[in-house]
C-alpha cells in the first residue's frame, strides 16, 4: 500500500471515532432533554392539581353551613401544623361532611385522613362507601378531637374533585 492509502486509512479511523463520539454526545443530549422534559411535565401536573384543589376548597367553603340546633356535636380538628379549629355538626352529619369541612380549614393538607386519638380510630376514607355513615354511626361524641393525618399518597382518604 502506498503512503496515500495509509493516510486515508488513518483519516477514516479518526472519522469513525469522531462519528461515534458525536453519536454518543447526541444520545446523551437527547437523554438529558427527555429527563428535563419529564421533570417539567411532572411539576406542571402537580401545580395543576394543587390549583384545582384550591378552587375546590373555595367551593366547599361556600357550600358548608354550620348548624345552629341545640343538639349538635362540637368537634375539634387538629391540623398537622398544630393549629385547631372547632365546629358544630349534627349527629346525623356524614363523615364526608367532616372531610369536606376539614379540607376547607386554613393550612389543611391537600390529602389527609381523619383520625381520633382516644380511642384510636381511623375514620372511613373520603373515597370509600363507608363515608356516608353518620357521626353517630361511627361513634363520634361531642368534644371529640379529630386529627388531620397527612397522606403521602394522593389517592387515599381526602376530598377529590371527582367525588364532589
């Protein structure tokens, strides 16, 4: 082989190496772009969910009225940040109404479960059939404290727009 042929082979080998590096660089850039797009999409979806929950919270505040009858239950709601809210409910009020009221409280988490302290009981989750049970049926008495236990899962317990 001539010197010219050897030079072409060296240039060809370098070109192949450069092409492989460029191809790998493009693949890495594409993978990084996909990661960024996925994170941005997740952030947008989360912001949309939180925004939707704020609208729902306002709708429920307008809808819920505190009863004025003599035979009501005075329930204390303890929020995760330590704040307390007291409200009267009729003994016939459903557990769903308790969740809806708790959801409207300032500083209430977006997703939570209602729990009594003594005796320790978890009230039926908002998205279950048992949520139609009354305060009386689940054994709530006046002066009961209900804790809003924040849920990591967005699918359990708390109020959702689809169920309104």
